[in-house]
């Protein structure tokens, strides 16, 4: 009977399965697969090529960080994008105009991840069913390869779950290709069932995978990567959108069964905390820090370290002792993203797709070029951040930035304030190092030290009306940033797209900083103590709202940024108040993970999106010329990048063809079902 099972997981309601010309229903393909499987999985080269095809489905429309044409969810209320056709898609997306009735690029962005993910699940499932040790594959190699396939299958379900909400989970052994269409139709599983399935896949992966990779295989998952994905899935399942959310009572399967939990279960937070602790207990990951630089000029790609304001504890201790006196906070943060580090050199990176460039068109390298100035940097100057994001960054002592009390005016000379050159607006002075690593404010310094022409190195870019990189007086060109606030993150200080070198960037899919902040977030929601087994059952954790544990988890993230902990910034001991701590943890995630495809999903799982994404988008007044420059910095509404909110934007819609050909597949709330 086993030969009857067609391991095409896309059949669950995928419209492509039922199209007569579809590859998924190609009988010759099926029998070709069956005839070749034995030959394929007796060869190490063919076996690894099959697995590589499954890996490929983590790229393209399943990229998480990159150009807007592939990664819409990386552009939430913190980032903006305007560029030709992609700009139109961005506008449609912000207004929720991406349902089944819309075509074009925005339609592909919404529908293609479904097809691609299930195709990858198919590839991984066939692999798991057929891979075996033999003459060319040792027992050790077989175990690791199978673990990688479990990881891919679980990770693709994870990507589906975040975008579409509860999805159908297909039988691991495959589907009977002789069954009727009715029998091949599968409903959505509940959100909790999806989370548990992903957990199961990642536990299987962790049991098979190695703990360390060589530099050659650094982008393949490890035991820690599998456990980290499991922790993220549990955290989402515990969050308000999915945990006791009666607003989602209408989201049901074809039998009327609720797909989102209607009763709150606090223990889900404990399970999420325990899963994060599993990763922490491995002892393999740590926050990356760059050493303090004692030499160097005021400017250039790598200037002398600017020390944080004096702190009686942290300024006197080394990093290993719990201080910052031997690290460079700016370099420590920006090197994670700008190509200065390979995957194997970064102890903070838990999982990465490596160089995700896709021929340099849609990955992080393309994203960074869209941020670079046109005039002297050779970039496309159409990618920036919102005024809200700019204002979110703290002052360099950790205190909150307050626009109403911040100084006004301009710097009078280079270096008058740390990181600032002459003629920079004073609201950008004395901000935390992550601000200067991430925000390309008007007057920011661009090093571009690899440029061959000296005129294209070490320059400032201003976004005033009529300037080379500002809004043009007479132009049909859209190469200007509508908020007047650019983005520096992911840009290497040496690179120049004008006439110099360009540096490949590493995909930061899961970082240890995320695990630490997740752990603190989950602990903060607890009111009692829970006994939760570790991932391998070797010990039992006692999980509770442990203030010391939360402080210890958050501190390394703050110290790396040159900032004191939350209870040391003149706002009282925030750790004793769950509501206040929740607020600052959300702000910390907004800053730490800018541009890493986190904010979009965080706002939804917290149920903060209705408020945050319905607000007007503000920025600088890009109609102001240099002669009246002080008025440029008065925050104004940016009409070209406005947004709105509706209930339907919690989850992506299922394409019309999928619904039409699978009677058991229900639509996400708020979207047309075409019944």
C-alpha cells in the first residue's frame, strides 16, 4: 500500500494541485519519482541535491529579510518603501488591498508563500520517508540529514503559521493519490495543533541534528536552531492573539470548530519560557560584542570608540564581568548585519540562510542598496523609517527621548556631539548607539571608504527639498525618502555602490538576543509557578515570574547597546510591575529588531496592531528647502505612506483557487470566501 502514497503535501487545498496542467498532478512525474527514489537515495550526491531542493523553498517568497518584492512583512509601522511598482504594492499592502481579488505583484506576494512552503514540505517529507544509511551515507550522516529535513518541514509550517494563521497539517506518510478529491481535501488544524506539530518536528530535528557546524555548513540548522524555532512557536501560541481571544470566535473550520483558543491558558507562557530556557541552557550562544577601538579618527568607517555616559558599575567592568568598558557598542550592533561577520564568526546567530542575495536582486544586499544615497553612494535612496521609529530610540543614558523637551537647533562643528557632524539637527544628538547604527538622519555621515573617487567617500547626505538626495523641485524620479529619515542598518561603512566594493550580508533569521527577550517576556506574564520538562526530559524546570532571571536575560542586550538595565534609568524598578515591564520590552524589541521581520508579527500577536498600524505615519517635512531647514524637522503627516487597520489584517487570505477546489478549507476572518 505504501506505493500508493503520493507525498505531495500541496494537495491539501492547493489550487495548483487540481489544475490539469499542474506539475503537482503530473502522473508521469509521480512514477518518475517512484522509479528514481531508490537510485537517488543510494547516492550521497543525489540525496543531498534532493535536500537542497527543499532548502531552496526557504528562499524566494519565503525570505524574511530583503527587498519589498519578496518580504512585505518586513515593512510594518517602522519602515517605509517607495520605488516604482514595488511602491504601489507597498501602498496596497498598507491598506489591506492584497486579498484574493487582487492580482499583480501584491497578489503573488500573498499567494506564492503558500505554494512554495507546501512544495518544500513535500520535498522534505519524501526525503524523510526515503533517506537511509548505506555505502555512501554513514549512519552519522544519515541521522544529521534526516534531522535537517525535519527542521525544514517544521520551519516551513512555522512560516505558514505566522502569515496565514492555522493551516492544514498533512499526513507525514503522504496522501493516497487514488483517493477522491473529497477525501484529499483537508481542513485547517487549530493554531494550538499547529504549534504542537511544529514543536514535534523541532524535537525530532533536535534529536537528530549536531550541535556545531563547520564554517562550510554554517547555514545548516543545528540542535539549537531547532529548539529556538520551537520556542518562538510556543511564544506565539501564548500571545494574546492566539490565547483566549474571543474576538476570533468566528475563525472556525468547516465543522465549526474554533481554530483560535477561546480560553486563556497562562501555562502556555510557562511552556514558552521553558522552551527559550532550553536554548539558553545549551551554553552555545552569546551576545556578540566588538572590542573597544582605542585608535582611529573621529570619522571613517571604524572610528575610535565613543564610550557611553559614565555608569558606576558598567563603565568600570569588562564585558565578561558584566560591563561595557572594553567593547564598542556601535560596532557590536551594526556588525551583526552589515557583512563584517560571517555566519561562523557570530556567536549570536542561531539560524541563518547565510548569504540570501538571490542574485543580488531581492535579498539583504538589494535592501541595503535601496537605503544608500543616490548622489555619491550609488544607491536608490527610497527606503527609510517612520518618525515613530526614529523617536523610539532612547537617549544615550537610557532615558526616553522626548520631542517636547529635546534641544533644537544645529551642531556648529564636527564632533561637537558624539557621532554627529556639522549642521545636524540637535534632536539627533546624544542618542543610544543603536540609533546611529540604524538611522540615516538628514546630515548623517556615510563613509563609503571603498569608493575609488575621493569625492564619493566620507560625505554627509541631507534630505532637504531640492538637494541631490532630497525631494526634487522638478522631477518624475521617485528616488527620495518620503519621511526624510533614511535607514543605515544593513549598510556596511566601507561599501559603495557608486564605484567601490559591495559586501554580502548574512540573513539574521534567529538571534540569541531574541531568545533572551522572549524568555523575559514569557516570564513576565506568569502569576504562579509551573513545572515544565526540558526538551529532552533530562530535567524539570520550575518556571515562575522570577525578577532576577528576567533582569539577567535582558541585561546583555542592553549592555551591548551601551545602556543600563530597565530598573536603572530613573523610572523605578520596572521589573516589579508586569504592565510597565511589558511596555518597555515591546519598545526594546521595536528597536533591537528593526528591519528583521519581527515588528509586523509582534504587533499582531500582541494585538497592538489595531492601535499601532492605524496611526498616521509621520516624518520630516520634505517640502522644506535648506534655506528654511529648521522647519524640515517639524513632524508632518506623510500622505504617500499612510495606512489603515481592519480585522482581516491579522492573517493573510487564502487564494480563491485554493478555496474553490478544497471545500474543507475556510477563509481567514474578514476576507471574502467566494461561497
